[in-house]
């Protein structure tokens, strides 16, 4: 669905991405992991048009979208959910959802029908329709952000650090809502700071470091690799116990529930 070919991009005079090669399969959840500064979020920004590549190509279903402005990228079927603060806090849930359909605002029947479909998939949208977004919990705000991203029935949804700042129970809402996105037909490319969480959720995994892709494989295969365990979880193998591992296991127990 998405392919990056030798993409070089960055901010100002510096290149964060150093020739990224990346393939994102259609209809699946793909998770990019890596240390801080690896260029993970810059990959999403380059795809969505927020950063213009200096070199290389970005393809969407075989068609070039390199350097298109964000509005054109959205019109092509790619939407991005930012790390935090994506909702208008003083607007109601319903109004935030309507803003997600700005490009089809003149097609009122279509917009109403689409929001009704998303209310079925995400009942919170109907239950809290008249409440201001500021009154929602962090996990609930994420649900609204995810549902709003789906109003235009995009082909691709880009998620930037969806669990950032969330407790385990709110992270479970993110887990379930991301799976719902996929079930509704979207290809999901996400960046996630919680490596085990992201790779447990995804079918495919990508490891980045210093602006380059080091590895691409199935998410399960990456979780089993001892070098990946050493990179993200210290020198101890992922199977060994310890306070940090026990805390992570508790987090995953909540997700599984």
C-alpha cells in the first residue's frame, strides 16, 4: 500500500531520514519502533506531506505522492492522527467528528451516514456526542481521534505514538480501536514507543535507527530476536523476569483483557 524508496528528508538544514526503504502491506497493521531520534515520526510526516522529502519517492498503491501538500495527501486517502492534542477541546464530540468530514461537508447525507456507521463501530461517539472533548479521558479522546480519522474512509491511517501519556487501561482502548480501524478496511502504519505493545498489536514490524531502516519482518519474529531484545530491553533476554519485565507483563495482561 505504501512504499518509501531511498527517502531523504528532515528539517531546516538537517536530514533526519537517511535513505529510508520501507514497504507497508495493504490491509495490515505495521508498527515502526526504534530509539528516540531514529526518524520514526518523520517517516509519518513525510508520507502525510508535512515534511517534503529532499530525495527519494513515496508511493501509495503504486502511484507517486512524493511532496504533495497535506490536503492532497488526505484526498488521496491517507490521514494522520498526531501524538497528542488532535481534538478541539471546547467543541463537542459530534462537532469534532464533523470536522473530520470537512472535505465532504457539502455531501451532507453521505457525511451523516458515515458518522452513523462509525457510531456503531465506536459506541462512545454516540454516547458522548454532546459532551465537550475536554471532558473525556485520555483513552476516550483517542477513540474520538481514531473515529474522526475514519470519516473519509481512508485507505491508510498513520498513528504517531498512540499510547503516549496513557495508562494501561487507556492503552487497551487504543489497542481495541486500532484493531477496529483495520477491521473497517484501513491499512494502519503506526509509530509506538512501547515496543512490546506495538509489536503485539501489529502483524508487521519495522526497526529504525539513525534515520535508516535496520530490519523489516513479522512482528512476532522481531519480538523473538535476541538482538532486538538487547536493543530495546537491555542485555537480558526478553524471556527473563525482572521488575521492568513484570511491569510490562502486567501492562499486556490489561491489553489482553
